[in-house]
C-alpha cells in the first residue's frame, strides 16, 4: 500500500500525487490527514482502492469509472457527482447533493446525509446506480430522479432524536424513473405528487437483501437487524410528469 500524507497539501498537489501513483501502477493507496481537499478520485479509471482518513471536500469521486474509495470519517457535498462506475463507502456522515446525475456504481453512507440526495440520478444502458444512506436525509430526496435505486435506512441515534423524520419534505418531486425504498414510513404530505407508495414485491425484497448484504458488510452492520423493519417503496406515476407543461 502506498501512503500519501495529505497534511497541508493543496488539493491540486494531492490529486496530482494520486494520479501519478495510479499511472505508475499503484492499486492500493492510503490518503492520511485529508482535510477538505476537493476532487479526490475524480475521473479515475481502473481497479484502484483508495482509503481516506479524514474529511474529503466537495466532488469526491466525480465522474469516477471503476475505483473503490473508502472514507473513514465524514465527507462533504457532491460525492459521486455523475459517477459512472465503482464504489464509495463513507463510514460517517455526508453533505448535500450526493449522487447528482449518478449513472452507475454504488454510494454507501453509514450516517446521515443532507439535501437533494440522488437529484437527476439515472440508469445508463445496463448500469443501475445505487445509493444507500444508513441514517436519515433532509428535503428533496430523489428530486427529478430518472433511474437507479435509493435506499434510506434511518438507523442510529433513534434514542437521541426519536421524533426526527426518516426523510424531509418534497420526496421525489419531479421523479420519473427508478425507485426509492424507505425503512419505515413517512407522512403523505412529505411525498411529491409525481410519485406514489406501493407494496414491495418478491423482486423488491430480493433486491433489498442483495444490496443491504453488501452495504452491511462494508459498514460492519447486522443485516437481519436492518431488515427487521418493513420498507416502503416509492415509484413515479409517470415517465413524463411535466409533459403537459410544454407545447410543441
């Protein structure tokens, strides 16, 4: 494993060292003392493993195509922006706009996440992006979502904030593809008019078990405990929810 000490490095210098290492054939890299450096892993390709100790800045893994990044801590905004393939595992919390226009790969967050998770997320050819949030999320989950799978578990800290909702307002506003799975229930007023709750099928149960098995292995969780609580599925009512607003 190659260790790079990020302490005091400008983000450009750090990313140059990472790219230089990958170009030189390194496939296992540890970034230590990361403190807000942006754009780590952006547009990287191949079977590269990057472990980050600290808190990476915005646009972690943007346009990434293949590598695996594990963050031992929290992450800031816009993780997996337009990511094509690969995996990002965050053991702590993450910020806003995760998975913006994400079209492949997996993003796992062990803790809470912020606003607009999965906005414009889409499937691309045979690729189906997956985001799993272990904690809770804020408003506009799945806004304008066009494909892929969003799973929110709401695990952890229930005893500290039992009244805090699993998700915020405006769930699935403008959603026209994909599916959202919520571990528990939400109030009807939280759900956008473009989507509707539906009962899970056997295929849904298989999908959840498959994805959550991998998530729990990466995050060190008990799968059966996660599956103790029933899930709610949200799907779009139309592939063109705003089609009537345009003239041709």
